[in-house]
C-alpha cells in the first residue's frame, strides 16, 4: 500500500454525502478540524497551492501528495478512470477520489513541481504542437504528430510516446488522444524530474 492509499482511507468521511459545493467543503474542513483524523496530516486550508477555472489544490503535510477539489466533469471522469486503472507514467496519478455529484469531486493525487532544465524546452515544443494541432493515425501503429514529431527533442518525443501508451492502457472512453490538453500550462514534473500531464 502506498502513502496515497493510506491518506485516502483517512480522508473518506461519511459527512461528505452532505457536501454540495466548495463552501460546504471548506465548512466541513473547518468545523471538523479537531475530529477528522486526516486533518492531523493535512497542511490545512491555508496551504493553498493554486486554482484554475474548475479546481483548487492543497498540499498534504509530510506527503508527496495533494488534495484537489474539482468541478470539471471531464476531469472527474478521467480521474476516476486513472484511479481504477493506474498508475501511469505520464498522467498525474490519482490515489483516491470521492465523487460528490456529477460536477464536484475531491481527489488525492501526486504533488508535482515547476518545470526545470530540459523540461522547459520540451514544454515549449509541446505548446507549439498543441497550438498547431496534432494527430494520431487511426491504426495506432506509429505516433505521427504532423510534421513536428521529428523536430521535437528526445524528452518531448519520449513524453508523447509514453502518454500515448498510458492513454491506451487507461482506455479513456470519451477522450480523444488528439484532444488532450497537452499544453505548457498543464505540464509539470514529478520529483524525479519526469514530465507529467497534470490536467487534460
């Protein structure tokens, strides 16, 4: 059992059945700060890492993990699949997910880091690829990214090849590989320095 599974066991709370919005989640955490076991290992709401249009992310204390609250239906569906069929090499791994309703979920996932070194250049190349569009042949025998694949550095090529393998492993029904948001703002790295797609 990894630390993500262990934290998730502590994280599951029956009271979540009464949670319907981010304000409810915040109130639940604050009201139960002393009694919820998982909060003993949680940095708290003040250790906020960031937010986007559909989610907020918090660091879990003493773990290489985060808690993310998301309202994105596609992310919820994709995260549930990654939780069931993972781990993956290039998608952010999910170790637990509590789906509250179709448009609200809380998940425990990897803690990722800002890009450094060769990953910065790889992200720039992948951003260009994303902006220009890319395609995968219908037979899936070889990844073809328009005219750009051969011009990507080895790191970006390896990332795309392994992401494609992950995509096939997960069988992401409803997600076309060509439509994944492989753009710079969604790319981070793990603690080993491996490029990871954090949001798709």
